[in-house]
């Protein structure tokens, strides 16, 4: 099930221009998903995180910045 999640998220992030709302939701819930999965999954999720940080919309980058508290 996690592999399907990663494929879906990776696909959406690679096609960031397709739907900003979906990308926003991915960014918004990213910290919670990582927390639930644990630090062992950071290496797998880091490429997605890095691509989200480079998104042109502030709305997408903002939840990731807020997660650093």
C-alpha cells in the first residue's frame, strides 16, 4: 500500500503543473505522513520533499516551512 502511495505522490509531484490543489494537499500533509511513517522513510520521501520546496507557488511551500518549528 505504501508503494502505491509513493508512486501516486511521485507522479503528482513530477507533473506539478497539472493540479496545484493536489500538490498543495501533498505538501500540507507531508509532515504528518512522515511522522506517521517514521524516520526510516525519510530517505524515500526526501526527493518528493525537495521537489515540493522548489514549487513556484508559495501556497505549496508554506506548509513545509511551517513544519520546521
